[in-house]
C-alpha cells in the first residue's frame, strides 16, 4: 500500500540521472526499503535504477543533467485559485464547462506573467484529475433538457438521435469523444426516471430547470391572487399519441424509444379541471379516402362521452382549435385559465387569438418542465395510456388465441377503450385534485 501511495505522488516525474544514481547506490549500500523511505520513491523504480547503475554513470560522465520535470501545475497558487472559483460557480448552480475553466485559467496565468500557457483540453483533464472533478457526466443536464423538450414538442426521441445530439454537443470540447450505442445506453440507465414522456418522478430536475419551475410557480401564484379564478375555471391540456406497433415492441429496460405525434395511429387530447373534472376526450383518426383540400370537411361527432374527429391522427392548429371550441370553451365558463406545454400548436397565433378573444388566459409551461408543472403528468395521462395499452394487448392475446394473428383495432373499438378509460378516471376526482396539488401551480 505504501509503495502504491508513493507511486501515485511521483508517477509523472522524470528524475535526472544524478538523482537516480544517488538513490541506486544508497539502496545498494543499505536496502531498497530504506531508500524508498528516505527519497520517497517507489521500490519498483529503485530496483530498475539499480540495474541501470553503469548506464547512469555513463550519462553523468557525458554531462547529461536533465532537470526534474513533470506534468504537474506550473503554479500551485493558480491551480488552487482556479479550483476555488470553480467551486463557487458550481455552488451557485452554474457549473463551469471545460471551455469556461480553460478561459479562466488563461486569464489567471496571464495575471501571474505566464504568457505562453495555452491551457488546452488535455491540461483541463489533468487539472480536473488533480482536484478529483468528475468530467464524464458534465453534459448530462443539457442532454436531459433536450430530451424533455422534445417530449413537450411531441417529437420522436430515440437512441440514435441521442447519440447524434450527444456527439454534436460534446465533441466540440473533447475531439476524442465517441457517442457509441453503449454510451447512449449508459446515459439512459443513469437517468431512467426521466425517460417517460407522460409521468413525473420524485427526483429534482437539473438545477437550471428547477429554477425555471420555481419562477413559473411564483408567477402563477401571483396571477391567481390578482385574477381569483375559481377552480372550475382552471384547467390544463395535453396530447396523448398512441402507436399500436410500439406497444407490441416494448421491452424491459431503459432504451430510449419515443415516437412523435406525427406518426401516431390515434391521438387523444386530454384535459382536466382543478375542481376534479375530467373533460371529454377528443379522439383523432385519419379520415378514410383522399379528398380535395378545398372541399375537405371535418367529420366531428359524439360517441358516448368521447368526441371523435376524423381528419388526421395527429394534432395541428386545426384540430386544436376544434378542441378549444367544442370541448374547452363549451364546458368551461369564461374568463378562464388554461395551462399547456410548449408544443408549437399551443403557441400558434391562431390559438392565442382565440383565447384572447374569449377573454381568457393561456399559460405556456417552460420548456422541459412539464414533468413537474403539468397536472396531467402527475398520474392521469399515464393511467389513460396504460388502460388503452392493456385493452389492446388483451385484444392481441384473444386474436392470437383464435389463430387470427395480430389485430388491427377498429375505430369503434378504440373509441370504446377511450370511453372506458374516461369513465374510470372521471370517477376518481380525488386523484385529479391531487394532480393539481402535486403540480403546485396554484395555492
């Protein structure tokens, strides 16, 4: 153990021949152990020098006087000052990246008169090792924000896209970085709870996102004090895309595979109110046949408690305006307050104009913060998805059992699943109330 400690302290030093010879002769006269203790050199190294005594004597005779050098810091005071600066920034929630540390180091070295100090990325890695600073996960927060932002935008996110983004982000500073499939898998395992687009989790968001959440909550609390919206006029909305093939391909583990709303087989627009009401879901199907754009009409009808729109299975401004007119403003008196994520349909000009015309308020959740601020993400949306997926898997089992192969559920079947999910969840008003309480958007 003693030898290993000495080795760690001296492994980067290059000793001059005169020193090596002195240590070797001392060890020959006394012992390697004594020489190691007195000269603070590993015994393995002394053993090698003892075998090189003739060569060392020859080098000294030729006047070879190489100075003791190494890859240690040029100035330990600068190193320590840089580390103090780093810790201060990190404690304030603004952890410096490698480029910021390199820039600050050049500034400090220049102040001390070192004009030739480049402070390369290699230097940064050695400096980090001296102070035991973890480099491997320094970009995790930014990558998590990118993933959760794509969830909010209802866009696809998979392991290949994660690798591409990680490479573009990290390779700028570390040219040797390889965003392999193994790296993507390890990232997903480290942040498994963040990989769901529908739910929440007990862990805190990265510091900069947590600050956004706290600021947004303060703004909403102040808005509620000024406007005094009753609970029956406070609600939220979100989209639930369903991909039947993805349900069958689900595998245990944490491989990232999230499909966007543009490829959904069916989409459902869900909304709840702060008084415990689950509003009627709007189910979107792609309309059969090809129609001319000029003559195309929306096929809208009610079936049970579910509103059905046959136009396309994704959500554009057209479908969202239908939801606002036929579900939101028809069931919630104005003025009212509606909370939505940063999906581009929610922030579209037509959406804003309609909400303003109805003398209501539309609040957009900061990007990548829906897991903490969206009440539907506190359990309701996930319950809805799980029920529909369970119904589909049961139909698959029944169909295969009859020897019919994988079923393609009819529209009526899907509507009945959505209607059953709605009925079940709407009975549990306490769960809806708890969802708003967990999101803490109003006091």
